[in-house]
């Protein structure tokens, strides 16, 4: 069923799969194995036409079940779970919480998770199903509720609607003025969405081969398969695929496969989906008796306040940079090596870098033990290797990361 909707609800429905799969590793790409079916024969589309179909999706009513799976090829982490890693000093009140947080993080990076999603255009709900509990997020145009049944805790988030509407109106007016000035300076209208897409595809084609794969079925629906394959031989990423519903244009599945791997390292897909409007009752939430409730009001700044904050931030950055130069010190800023799929990001020595050696930060015994479990020694530091992401912690406290091999990171660290 295709229905009219606001821009916000269209964006929400289009990227529903990503909402159920936040991932703590530095990549945010998605793709999925699909059930090929010879009976599926959708009208042929070019990659550009398929992207246009996805971009034009106007579905604002949806419900379904999503499954997300991660298998990143991490080393055995059993010693770090179930209390094997304290996360604090013995006897600390935070021990249990730290161990639980670590367990959750490891589960997210290595396990399988199931969630239910509901959308009706103005309301949305994400219901993450745990083994003996559930976590829910309820969103409406007026407020939001976040509830964890295992903790019997609810957070109610509200905003000043009048202030938000005023900010939106002034921001849109400014954007319209800025567009008019820019068009006048260019003596031509700004690019149309189609022209922007053409330019993006041209740039993407330099580093990535884009194709339409085999028609298939996801959650019982006929889908197209959009396939992205990096042309860069140095990246660990082998293939990205997205399943796009042939009728609605909604992304129903996605997966990311490492180079030369047979199975995806990360996938998320609808196992069932309906485009009928969900019953209003699924969006209603009242905190259960005995649950603790935290009220949180989000402050809405005015445009004048935003301008002031921006000016203060720019002035502070300039003053900090000047102080660093005056003291003969280099201000720590991320450094990017290379481009495209084999980009490497370097974090200079600072709070995140420390494995030992001159200039490195001291390590608590439990942190050092965790690093030793997760990483392998290399000349000049230690490496965490997964099927998709590699992280190098150098002895002098720098951190290098990218979807590349350890050798590529070592070359960057050594200036090669």
C-alpha cells in the first residue's frame, strides 16, 4: 500500500533496518543474504532507476519483525563476559554495571538480535526483544518514552513544542534566503535532485562498481538487489547488498560481506513485514506500576542562541589552536590517510591511545588484560583484527583504524 507522508516519516521508514542495528564498530554500512527465487521476475531497472525508486518511497505505515546478526571474526571473548572482566576495582559498586555493559557490547558485535517495529506516520515504536525482557522506544510528535522491562525503568522525553516550531520556521526562512542568494551568485538554479544523483553516481563509480543483482524474496515480498563492490583491492570490504522492495521502494534487508568470505559479517533484514496501518494500541504507553520514571525536557535554543554558540565555539577553537602553536605543541586532531574504501583514520596520542611505551598513558591491570585478550602483538604496537575493521594501537599512544589490513595500518603509522 502506498500512502502520502511527511518527509520525516518517509526517511524513518526508508532506513528502519538501520535503527534496529546500532553497531559499535566504526563501519555503518549495511547489506543482506536474500532468498533467491526463480519465480521472481521484476521489471528490469538500472542502478540509477533502483536508487530513484528507493528515494521516492512514500510508505508511512509499516509493522514487522527485524533480525540483525553480526559475526565479525573477533577473537574468543568468553573470558571477558559473565564477570570475567570486572571493569573496576574489586568491591566497586559499579562492577556489575560495567560487566553488564561489556556483555551487551560483545553481544551486539557477535550475536543475533530480534526487534519489532511499528510506524503510522506520526508515531513509531521500536521493541527490542531480549530473552526474558524487552526494551521499547515510543516516539510521537509530542514526546518519547524509553522503557527497559528488566530494570523497571522508564524515561519520558518532552520538548517545548512552541519553541521547536519557532526554531523550525526561522531556520526554514534562513535556508530559503541562503538558497536565493546562492542562485543569484551562480546566475543559475541549484542542481535538481536528479542532477545531484547523477554526480554522486559518477563519483561513486570511480571507487565502487554498482549493479543490480538477482531478484529475490524478503519477508515474502519481491525485492530488487542493489550490489556495491569496492574497486579498491586494499579494503577488507568485499560486497554490500541492499534488498529494495519492488513495490514500495523500502529497504527490507541489507548485509556486508568481507572480501573472500562466504557469509556476511553483518546483516539486518525483515523476516515479516506489513504496510497496513498498525493498531493505535501498539503506540500507547503507560509506565507499569512500580516502575521508576525519569522526566527529561529537551531544551530548544533560539536561532540567536545557536549563532552565539557557533561564534563562541569558533573563537574557542582559534584560541586553542593559537595556544598550541605558541607552546610549540600540535593540537591533537584526527588525521586521515588515503581516501575511499581504504581510508585510514589516525588519532594522535591522547586519551584513547595507550598500550605502553614512552608517551603512552598508564593502563589499569584489567584494561591491560582486556587489550591483551583482544589484540595481537606487532612490531611497534598491538592490533585488533576483525573481518571488516582493523585497529592498531601503537606503543607511542597513537590509534589507527580502517577497513583495511594490519599491514596498511602499519604503513600509515610508519609514514609509508
